[in-house]
C-alpha cells in the first residue's frame, strides 16, 4: 500500500508529493480558472455589450451579456458529475489535468472569436457554446483542487492548505483585472476594437505552466487507500448515484452554503463594475483597478482566515464571513456613491473581505461532509450547483436596478438575502452518513482519514 491505515495524509513513502507542492499545483490550476472568470466577467461588463449585442441599447445589451454567464454555466453541474466520476473512480490527478486543458483552450478560443460586426448573430451563439464547453471543465476544477490539497495536508493544517485554491482565485482575479486595467488605458475604442483579446490569449501561458506542474503531482493518498481497499470488489457504485441517494440533503444544503461565495462574488465583480462606469461616471480603468485592489484582499486574507479556521473551527469562521455580507451590503454602495476612487476601492474591497473569510475554509469543511469514495463528486456538485445559481446574480441584479429606475437599493437587499440563505443552510447542514464534520473541526477524524477511507471502500 502507498499509505498506511491510520496515517495522516502526506505521510507514507518518501516519494510522496509534499503538501506545499500539491498546494502550489492547486493554486496554479484555480488561478487559471479564476483568471478566466475574471476576464470574462470584466469583459461582459465593459465590452461584450458592444461586441456581441450592438443592436441593443446599453442596458439591455449589458443584461444579455450577463445572461451569457448563466447560459454558459449550464454545463457546470454536468461537469461536476463527469469529472467527479473520473476523480472518484480513476484518480484526482487525471480529472484535474483534463479540466485544465478544456478550460484553458476555451479561453483562448474566446480571444480569437469574431464579433457581431463580422459574423452577425453567429458570434454570440459561438460565445455561448464555448462557455458551455468550458463550464464542463469548470465543473470539476475547483472541487478537485481543494480536495487534492486537503487530502495531502497535515491533520491540523487542512484548512490552511485547502485554502490555496481560494488564494488562486485571488491570483487569477488579480491578473485578470490587472490586465484589463492596463489595456483600458489605451482607451475604450481601442479596448473594444482589439485590445480586449489580449487577456484571453495570454491565458495560454498560464495553462502551459499549470499542466507542467500538475503532470508531476503524485496521486492523493486517500484516493489510493480507497482504490486499494476496493480492488477486490467486483462492482463499485457510481459516485453520483451514491451522493443523490445517500447524501442528497447534504448536497442541497452545502450548495446553499456556497451560494453567497459565488453569487456575492459576481455581484461585486460584474454589477459593481458596470454600475461604477455607467451610473457613477468612473472610467473602465478605474473600475478594473478597484477590482485589482479587491483581488489583493483575497490573496492576503485567505490564508489568514484559513489559519483562523484551523485554530477556532471551520464552521465558526465560515459562518462569520457569511454574516459579514449582511453588514457590508449597504455600506458598499454608500461608499461607491461618494464617486471617489478611494470610495470605489473600499466599495469593492469590503464585500470581498467578507467573501474571503467565508470562502477560505468552506471547501475544507464541505469536503469532510462526504465520504472519501464520493468526495470529489459531492464537493463538486455542491459548489457547481451554487455556481449555476450564482451566475444568475449579475443578470438578476441588473434587471432589478433597471426595474427600480437605476437604484442600487434592491441590489443591496438581494446581496444580503443571498447571504442569509447561505447562513441558514450552513447552520442546518450535517455530514452525510459515514462522513465527518470537516477534517479541521474534528482532529480525531483528521488523524485517521486513510482508515476511514479503507473502511468506506470495503463496505
């Protein structure tokens, strides 16, 4: 066996990849994912209405542009099932490599896509189709990256190492908004004409680096324990069937707990950027710069929040972050209404801080709610169900603001309402049968994950 029953993750043969290497690989992968999220969300707010929906007025074009975020995310739950099956049945590493290839390739294709002026209505159709293919890959990326880091981590530092994919979110967002902030200095006309393509094409370099690192990773010790313990069985149940039948309540409540970390993020990144430019008079570069500042908050504060979760408990810290969304829902708009650059920076950084505290350890927490045999599938399905619903947030908030005469008040209420739903789901959720309440919350369970994995696989 590659791991010893009862040994903590990360122990075993000397050749086993260390937690720092795995965490770095997870960070790189999710950096690519959220670089894609960031450039697409920013482009959807700043240039896609003119590129792909020029025959509509600005408000309706923006609404249609944001709608592509949702339509293009319809494949995320299917991707969670597909890559979850690969990750739970054939290995976490294989799933992560293929998800990165599909996602990065799609981003480059968007950068090469002609606009409406060149090929008419075919342009937005192709945009949506590419996003749907990408959404399959996205469905299996984040959950696998978190799981890989958590399963290799030392017992009492699982939240810290499991937070590296979330740091990758901040890195990807920093790179994407930084790239748009730089090219926006060329002027809006140049941005719309050709410069918007640069950030999409640059993703090819990030993908190559990510593939190089991931190809050198060792497989998860917990997965190897499950595979070896179940090697004598004739047939293993499909992971998605096991989740839906045995852990459906955990899946649905975990999806609700994730909701504010996705929907709230999109409101800050997309709606706030659009509102700042169209209603408050900020330039594209100023809006992108505020987003870059918010990404620094994610990068710096995520590991600190995760260390706090290892010390004080995953549920406590995650719930604190969710409830902070209620606190900042209205102040973030008050700050933006000052129409100062400093006010806009604070308007984006404060809600991003709340999101960071909630997001830092929630992946580690939810991964413990599913048994090792179905963990990749359960974690990915939960996050991507929330992701599918969360991508409705930009279009929904744009519609709300338009319906109320451009007022931000209903958007603030919606932001707070999403946070309240997530808080209720987090409090109500309990682990699936045979699972624990998160490795870092229960050190006893964290000290014997391989044993639990073997017992689960053999049952």
